[in-house]
């Protein structure tokens, strides 16, 4: 059975280099990589090369739950595209494109089988919306 693909995207009012830096640098990732204010991302590592590892710790601020979100890069095209494979084999592709003076960030990912497609889309979109808010305000 082929995986269901989910797409989330945001248009960010910032130049491409700033968007790329905020998306890929660990000091920035820890500031936006969570879906709700009750969560945080206390640690992130990003070895930005094919075969390199991406890792972000995501946890509830009250300590009740947390997990490490990790993947290995398949392709890194600076300022254009990131693709990686998660530990369970699912694929994620994020593209960066300048459109009408803004930067469009689009992520397509394989759905997992535990949570509903709608819940997954909402969660990933909330994180991307948090990224947009952070990037535009810095």
C-alpha cells in the first residue's frame, strides 16, 4: 500500500536566505519547532548534508511527554530543497521558493498510521505557522 502524502505550506514575508537560516540553524529551530505554546524544543542538531542527521527534541513544557524527531537527509539543495527519511522509513520533502516577494515553504510528508491524516496535517501546519511567525518577527 502506498503512503498517503500530506502537504502543508506557508508564505513567509522574508527573504530566502533568512527563511533558510531560520529553518536550518539549530539556534533558530529551538525557537519555533513546536505546535502549541504548551510545548517547546529544548534541543536541535542539524548536519545539513546528504547522510547527515536532523534531530529535534520536542516536549511538553510540564514534562508530561516528549520525543525526539529525527531523520537522515537524502538530499540537500541549499536555499531550495531538503529531503530526509524518518526513522520509520517515511519520507519528508521541504521546498523553498520565492513567489511575489515572499518565500513559500512547502512540506510534503508520508502520513503515519497512528494519528488521523487531519490531526497530522493540523500538527505539522501549526509548526509551520509557528515558523512563519518566528521568522517574520526576527
